[in-house]
C-alpha cells in the first residue's frame, strides 16, 4: 500500500521542502514575503498559498507574509513577476507554479519558465485516479484500454480544463498504450464536481481527477476506480497503479516555487533554505497529509533539471493532442489553444 494516507479530502494541490532551524531570523528568513499565486480565489493553488502563509508566519520563518493574485494568467503572470528585484531577506517574492504554467496561456513568443524565473523548489504533488460510474461496462483498467484502442474517438474521458494536468495525463496514457493521441476525445470542465456530474449523466465514459478529492466518492461507491497514477497503491483506493498494468508512467499534478529571474546566488540560496524549513515543519507535513498531497521535494539545480525534463514531456504531449499553436514552439506551455 502507498505509505501516504489520505487523512482529509480538500481539493488542494501541493507544496514541500527540507531541513533547517525553526526559530526566527536566520537562513532562509525574510522580513516580508509575498507569495504570488495566479489562480482563482479558493481554488487549489490559492489554498496552498494560504496554508504556506500561515506556517511561515506561525513558525516565524518570515516577519510578514502576503498572498497576492498575479493580475494575469499563465506566462503573462510569470513575465510580470520576473522583473521584480530587491534583496530577498528584506522583501522576498516567490511565485507558485505548476502544470498550468507549463500548459496554460497563449503566448507563443514568451520566454520559457526557466528563462523567466529562478527555479527554487518542487514542493508537492497530487496523484490522479481514473474512475468510472458504478454501473459502467468498463469494470477494469483492461476494459478501458480495450475500448480506447478499439475506438479512441468514441471513448470520451472527462476531467479538468483542456490542457491541464488531467488532459496531459490522458495524453500520456494514450502514448504509452500506442494509441493515436490525435484521435482521443477529452472533455474539460471548470470544476471537478461538474466533471463528476458529466460522468453520472453519461456525457463522458470515464473521469480523471485528484485522488485525494475523489476519495470520498470512491469510498461511498459513487465512483469506481480503475487505476491510479502513483508509483505505489494508494490507501483507500482499491485500484492498481498504471505501472502495475504495464503503462510505464508515474504522474502527479505538482506545485513548485519560483523566484524572480535576476536573483543573486545568495538570495537564491536563502530562498531555497526557506523551502527546506517549510518541509521540515511538522505543521506543513500535517497539512500535506490532511489534504492528500504527495510530498516530493526537489530544490535548486535538481529542481531545474527536473523542470527541463518535465517541460519537454508535457510539451510533447500537448503537441500530439493538437493544443500547441506552433509545433516545437519555445513557449513551454504558453501555447494552449483557447476556444
């Protein structure tokens, strides 16, 4: 069974860190810190940002913390943030980014995430589950695979917004199964509840969504899980991993912390140290467990290298799904077609 337990079921996404001294000014301490979260208030990124703010102030890792909307979406938000300067210890600013940053926006000529920022840390992730309604004819993951291979255009899968983590994961599953990804049908919904409603009304045949937030519906029998995207099985979800079914894929919706583009080496080290202190905090570990977040910390150069690989993999799938405005573009997720 997966080591992590889902202790509560909020629709959160992610964040995490390493180790450090917990008592006031020191390594990674900022007099004033702003967390820029370019998301709709109350949604998962916003929830993660406010949880971080509470811990940073409650454990005296920063003198004062403000959560701020970006006033823009996607790469436009990051580009505006990238120009921010000033010593981190006096008035630091960090940017919460993840799959939406890689896959969202429509700025084909924008800088890449790496060029527009200083990667600090990958924080945490949210595993996905593939589920169907209890009365579905698709009783196993093998049934789902057979239907997808037989007619990929007929099997409609629902989930979050087009170009988001659920859509990207579906494309990756199709690629691993040797299906023509261009023929696969996906229906994106603004909220997970709307996607679940579409499933029960028969408008989609299956659903991809957050394992943590869908767990209550699985526990009460309203949804039947077919597979999970984690490397190990998840407690409370009686379904195999994709890896067990020979789909060589492990995937999580993730959140990371970026700094301004022109951070000095000293400021970068201080910001990474702050991320380390967050992860070592028992309060943060409890927040992750309570929301079903998968802690998967990477910092500094390790995070930068991972971000290069993840961006390439995401961009390749978006291109095959027909969502990139320009094939082989350098926009790194800023080229999702809008309808």
